[in-house]
């Protein structure tokens, strides 16, 4: 201790400087750490809030941060090129999935997809619906089948969501998916391809796609590109809300 009896203006100044340095040495890193934590928390809050309409990007456009290449076996590489997610052609399934905390119901997903090479599905989105999972298939079974796999044990090629469309290589297609507690809707560009009530339906995924859960993109023996992928939560559905949701999404 430095007491007033042995401290004078001449010999106390060095000691005070030492004490000041020691205090700053302990306080400054702590202050910076708190500031860093606040900055990270502010960024996380902004990201979770999304934009003015609640949209959150699913990818950062630079790398696969927050995503994992799905170990299907024989899968192709996945890379980011000019902001696009490129899932290259593998022996069978190739893709990526995330375990980010995302909504399980009352949400909307939008993205654009392109078949670059190959002849089977170039966008297979596996997603949750409450406590179950299923997949929206775009361009499967030889290149033109779309629908939900699986409902009551039947694939997108054989249930009441089955539809057919010709897809041109190198062309971008806008895909929109709306998931409610008991309803799934999907569009390609302005054409609605899925409008199914899932009440009392057995919802699942094909066993090969299990590793895409809880949320993932995949292709089958095809190189596909994904861009502008985003997600937002929707308010719980009320009477007449399904129509208004579709109309609002059309405006976006």
C-alpha cells in the first residue's frame, strides 16, 4: 500500500502510473470483449429479424457457412460461384443441408434453380412440416416430374401432387414453397404445381434422402444451381388467409 505518510509528489507519480497501467490492462480487454459481444448480438438480432418483409437469406453468397455437404455416397462437389450454389453431378444424389434453427410450419421459401447438366431433378428441397419432413422435387424421373415426396408412402411421381413440365438447360426457374400446419403449396414461376391438404396424410421422405433433413437441397445425377434462396415466417393461417398469402407472394 502507498500511504500519505511515505508518498510525496515526487515519488508517488511512478507508482500511480503503474497502477493506472495495471487497471487499464485488465479493463480494456474486458471492455473490448463486451463491445464485441454486443456487436455480434446486434448482428444476430438483425439477421433473425430479416428485412422489412421478414425475409432472411439462406446463404451468404460467399461460402457454405452454416451448411454441410450431405454425405449421400458418390456425391458431387458443392461450391459457390458468383453467388450461386452449384451442386455438381454425382453418381446419384448430391447436395447440402443445414441444421440452422428454421421454422417448422407457417413459413415460405423462395429460390431460383437451374439445370446446368444432366437429365434428372436439379432442385430437390427437403423441408419440415410440423414434426414431419418431405421433399419438393423439381424435374425428376427423367427430367420433367414435379411434386411432393412422399405422401402416404407414394413418391412425387405417383401421388396427387404429380405434375409434368419441360425444363430448359441453362434457364432459371423461380420456385416458391408455402408450408402450413396442414397444407403445402408450391409454384414454379407463376404456375402453381402443388396445392395439397396434408390433414391425416402420412408425410415422409424417400430413404435415400433422409440425410437431407431437416432442411436441404439436392440433385440427382445432375448439376444444378441455386440462387436468391430466402425464407420467412408467416402468421398463423386464418379463414381466407391462403388466398391472400398467394396474392401477396405474387407481388413479391
